[in-house]
C-alpha cells in the first residue's frame, strides 16, 4: 500500500511498533489515543480499506484520490475534511509547482493524503513527536503542524517569484532592446495560480482559529491564529506581485511603442537626408541640353557641394532634435 507511516499516539508519545489498520482503528476508538496515518497518492483500491475502517464519506474520499481540488474545509458528519495546496518554486523554469495535502480529521484519528513533491510531512512528524505537550492535544495538533509547514513553505516560493519579478522589471527599464513580454505573462500566470492556492485557504484557517470545530483542542486555537497571520501576509505579497506585474507589462508595452516611434523617426530622418541628393541627381540626370551650369566646369563640384551642405545641415538638425 501507499501508506508512508502509521502511528498511534498516546499521552503525547508514539506507541512502539508498526500497527496495522485494524489496530489503528481500535486505538482511535479507545478514547485514550489517536492515530495518524499518512498516505502518498493512493489508488481507489488502496484507499478502500481505510475508507471502511474509519467510515469516511465517499465524496471526500473521491476528492482525496483524484486530487486537483481547490483549498477548502468541509464537514461530513463527525469528520472534518481539509484540502491544502502545497507550493515550491522551480527557479530554472520560473514556475510554482503545486501539490496537495488532503486531510481527514475526526475524534481519535487524522489521515493525510499527499499528492506532489512539495511539503513533505516526514520532518513535520519528527518535529511534532518531540513536542509532547502539543501531541497531548490530539489530532488538532497534527493539523496545525501540517498547516504551519505548508504556509511556511509558501515563503520560499514567494521569494523566488520576487527575485524573478525584480529581474524582469530591470530588464524592461534597461537600455537593452529586448521584449520580455512573454516572460512577464508567464510570471503573471504563475502568480495567479499561486493566488488561487493561497487565498481560499484564509477562511478555513480563520474558522479553525475561532474554535468552530470540536476536533481542535482549545489550546491549539492560538497557534492557528499565528498561521492565519502568516497566510494573510503571503496573500498580500502575492496580490502585490500581481498588480506589479500588470504595471510592468503595461510599462513594457509603452517602452516597445516608444522604441518603435524612435525607429520611425530615425528612418524618416535618414530618408529626408537621402532624398536631397536623390532629388538633385534626378534633376541633372534628365538629359536636357538647357540645364543650369551644365556646360560650366565647376558645375559638378558645385552640385556635390550643395548636396553635402544640405545633407550635413539636415543631419545636424535631426541630431539636435533627437531624431538621430
């Protein structure tokens, strides 16, 4: 099976041994212990025995197996079902890689189903097992520890986005004639996807901190308030990046327009300069006998001199006007 770990916690300590599902179920109903079962991308057949043993609702089980859910908190009878989006920033590709942790929590048990590589729960379990007072508070302490890790892991992703946004901002306002519009658009899309993973989670965490669910021990509610503060800060940063990228994209389009206008001015200026000798040469090339200064020995040098004087004057004028 895809069970990563299965443990029974009693009096704030992990019971020795590797319990099977039947033993875990019996312990969860004893009233003196709780069970934490962790799974990684289980199939429907693999999850079926856990569904039967812990009487999990079929709709929540379907969500846990298929994943791709938005962050939410739902209540099915005596079981609370929580969906979290995990995130990590892959810098070379400039993408926020999202995963999911789906949590069933009830009286005497907590079951976690993880999809994706982000936010591994192994370290969470090891850290929590060293905190006996928290473990005494039951499954709610595990839920808090998982939420705290997921929200903490948002910060490196936010910082990765911030660095790339600073780079693209500098690129837009640099003297280089690049057009990072595609990169800006991709970053904006990643920020939007990230926002959809963070923003819907605020409400459920606030409800947990307000003590609306009996599975959360009163002593743990204060810790959920701290998670709420961190989550709100991350959400504000993401919203700020979204607005900033919109402004950067507009600035880039403006820069492109300005550069195009500059190019058109330069082209027009050179066309005007080239038109002068073309006009004079065209007149003297019409093969008429009665042309001014046609038989004069200095006529050719004079024509060339006039061309140079006019072209030089136009060049200096366009340079002074900023067209060249």
